[in-house]
C-alpha cells in the first residue's frame, strides 16, 4: 500500500501551527539528507535511530514514511517546501532534511 502525504507547506507556517501557544523554536537546523546518511550524524540523531531499528532510509520519501509509521511515537514528519521537517515529540526539537 502506498502512503500519500499532504502537499508541502512553508516551514514557518508549520512551526506556527504546531506551536499552538508555545514559543516557536529559535533555530531549526537544515541539512542535506545525503550528508547525514554519509556521515551518520544529524542534530536529532535520526539516522542512528533508524539504523538501530533496521529501517532503511535512502531518500526523503523513506524518511517521511518512517516517521509516519504507525509504531513510531517519538517522531513526526512533514513535507515542507525545502524537503522534510522532522519533529522530535519527546523534547520539541525540529530539523529539516533537504535533497
């Protein structure tokens, strides 16, 4: 079954919508997914996390699908104009992965 995701939205609009009365994040790191995959490092440690779970992430669609998995409770993924924004629910951190 193929998952469909909503159209991309502006990151700023997503952050405002998601903040719901809380402060907006001061900084949202942006990095190329290819760089994160090559080094195994990213600000949210997602690459390491998914590797530990044996979830293959090769592109932005894989990342979006992994975040949308019904068993995934710690992460939320959103398509944004620049790529995929990921929200770490447990501590409110964001990162944007680009092509």
